[in-house]
C-alpha cells in the first residue's frame, strides 16, 4: 500500500528530484492549496475521505508522515464499513 500511495504522490507533485519517503515536504514546494489538491487526488484514488484536521501541510515533515496519515485514513475507512 505504501508504494501505491507514494506513486500517487509522485504523480501529483511536480518534483525535480526523486521522491522517497524521506523527502522533506518543504523540498517539494507544497503550499496549502497544493496539499489540498494532492489530498483530493488521494481521496479519489483510494476512495477515502481525509479528515479536515489532516489537511494542513505544516503537520508533515516528510513524505513518510503523509503516507502514515493516508494509511491510517484508509484503515479507518475499512473499519467503518
């Protein structure tokens, strides 16, 4: 699942360098608007709804933090069914 999430992020972020789980969010020039667009794409691809409290890009230091949150949301969506 982590690899699928990472691929979704890569597809939706214009990065000049390789993106890994250790890539700092600040290196990707993601602002609040870009984060919302990215998370909308994640929601569509994984058929989940991300809590509003998780929309602030400043909550994430690196891509791993973002992937962890998305995995948690996917888990929550699965347990809610």
